[in-house]
C-alpha cells in the first residue's frame, strides 16, 4: 500500500462538511443528483487510469436525475452524467439514461427510451454509492471499463412482478434495442490491440514469402519482410451495435432477505477498421507510395450469450452475495478469428454494518478470459516468444473495504485490493511488456447525494 494513503484520506476528510438534503421539486418535476470524487493509488501496474501508480484524482462523477409522474400509470425520468475515469469520459456531459415508463399493472409495465440494463443484481443501481458497500462493484462482472456500454439499452422493455403466494414472487424484465460505444471506451483500444495481433499473425505467412525476394532475398530479406509485418497495425477502429437483447428474472423467496437472479444478454456488433499499411502481397515493399496505402476492412464482435446467476441473502446487518457469469464471444477481423472463447467470472462478497454508520466488506473476485485456458498457456503459444504473458488472461482479486455514512447525504469509502493477474483490459492502460503479475491498489471515494 502506498504511503500516500494516510495523507490523502486526511485531506479528503478535511474537505467534507455536513449539508442538508437538497432534493428539489420544480412543479411536477423532481430533481435529484449526486457528486463524488475518488482517488486511486496502485502499486506496480496502472489501474483504470494512466499514472495511477503515482496516485490519481481522475475519478469523479456528477449526475442529475429528473423524474415526473404524468399520470397514475405513466412516469418519465432521465439522468445526465458527467464522468471522468482516466482516459474515459473526460467530464463530457452525456445522457446516461432516459425513458418513459407505463405501468399498466403490477404484472405488466412498458419502458421506452434509454433504459437501465438489467444485468446481475446490481447493474441497474450502479450509479448510487449508497446502494453498495464498496467503491467498485466486483469487476469480473461489473467491469468499470465497460460501464458506458452496459449501463443502459436504447429500445423497449417489458417488466412486471408475478406473485406466487406463499412461494414468494418473481420480478421479470425483457428487452430489445441497441447500445452506444463512446469513442473513448477502453474496449476500442483493446480491440485495436487484438486486431493488430490477429492481422499480423494471419498475414505473416502470406506476406513474408512474397516480400522476402523483393527485399534482397536470403535471411536478411526474410528478416526485413518480418519487420514489415510487425509494423502493421489496426487503426481508426469503429464499433457499431446491431442489437442487444435479453432479460432478467429475480426470484424473491418467502425467506426474508433471500433472493436469486438470472440474467441473459446477446449482443451483435459490426467493426470497421483501417490497416496502416498495404497488405497486398503484390506490392513492392520498397515503394513508399505503394506501402503507405491504408486499407479499410471490416469485422464483427458478437457476444453470443452472457449468463449471470446471482444470489443475495440479507440477515440483519450482514449481507452475503455471490454471482457467476459466462460470456461466449467471437471476434472477427477481415474474416480472421481474433477470439472464439467463453469467459468465466465469479465472486463472493460479505458486508457487515456495525454502530449504524460503519460497514466492513470483504470480496474475492475471479475472472478468466477463456475458461478452457485458465492458465493462459494456449494464449501464450499463439504469439512469438515474449510477446504475451499467461497472466494477461486472468485476474484474482482479494479486497477489503470500509464505508462510513457521515449522515444521510455523505458517505466515505476506502478499500484495498491485492490482485494476481492482469485480465480485464490491463494491457490497454499499461505497456504490456512492463505489466506485473502481482499488484495492488487503494481506492478512496467521497459521495454526496441530494
């Protein structure tokens, strides 16, 4: 843990002061919001933001929520959000969600617009620090780098509650629509990395023998041809969503505090990208006019299915939660397979509230990018020696956190995570050649809700 932890925590506490509730009613419109400032200090590897190994305050959120009840059955709501997390958001104001909700009965309702995505137990409430005990939700399932992609869908959804008498009741939510991909999403950088590797790997066997004789022949010509292949790169990648569809069920059992959930998603996206240099085997690699002739190509990214199974049990001040997820996904770059694997994620978390204001939490969180290659051996074998590390494919996170509710409007959080592995986009915010297998981070956050 960094020595800056104590001084930063003290500074954060000094900046806080009690304020009253500021919820505003403007005629029939209710306006609420939140403001939060975080601090991340990681050791050995950067986490979420560049230079977090030096400590960073590039983690803040400001949100305004508007709600109005038009009739007894129809209401409308929206949230605008300004967010900064390293290279993502940069405090640009965006529509986070906004929809019309027609509640025909307890059994059936309809939502239209940009609607919160029902994934797992906590995705729909991920904006509120007051609804979760730790700074971050478990990253294996609620990956912070993908928040902009999975916070809401644009389309239509049906929802309702079905009572089951003494057996409890069932909440459901089914939907169909699209999602947006901000240009600053870390997913774009990750796809450019994997696309570059995929194209080099598949074009090398074609281009090296074609270019070798034109680059002098022999070992020197072959080395020059291989160098050319290694300078190929995917650039200007654009991701457009075709559709997202799925649904969620939450079974509220007759045992107070116990609920089970099951979520399903399917996502289809189209990729367009540019190769920075020509990949035509017939060109003269010594002719710059032919070499520097970028090529526009296409591909796809499909999550055939994402399944999340969930359980939560609240026993007075103790809350126990666990979720398990698998995502079957395929990446294609100009017909070449960049990835065809099923990821695996799971976590267990316990939180205990004491003295009314304090909550202590513990978390164990695991992610594998390929559940059939958990040690990463196949991943490494696909690349030349030294270009890939096995621990790029997995992540194991042991975390502990402390939350203090100053009053109904202020909350403070601090947590420490000891991590093994560098899965979940770590190669995008770090130089892959310098990534360490064992690392850690501290996160602090102060939030005000009104």
